[in-house]
C-alpha cells in the first residue's frame, strides 16, 4: 500500500486520468474530490462490495451455457 500525505488543496494523480484532491479535513473526516473519466467507476468501498455481491448472485442465477 502506498501511503501519501497531502494538505488541503493538494492532489494525487493516478494513471488513466484520475485526480484525487483533498478538499477538507477535521479531526475525524477527510473530504476528497475525485475527477475520473466516465468509463472509470468510483465507489465507496461498501458500495463496491455490494455491487460485487449482486453481480455474483446474478451470475449464479444464469443458466449454464452449453458448449458449442
């Protein structure tokens, strides 16, 4: 894991055109602004995990494919 320190207004850039900027901080929270291309999905971790659960459930309910 890469750990970076940033101040309010500073940003990091991730390959593929993703920019993450620190907008605000207090004792318990950091507020981030994220700019990413439309084809890049950006979710909170709990939303990402929930999407994966649904996609696994949906894939399991599909009928098995017959070999061609």
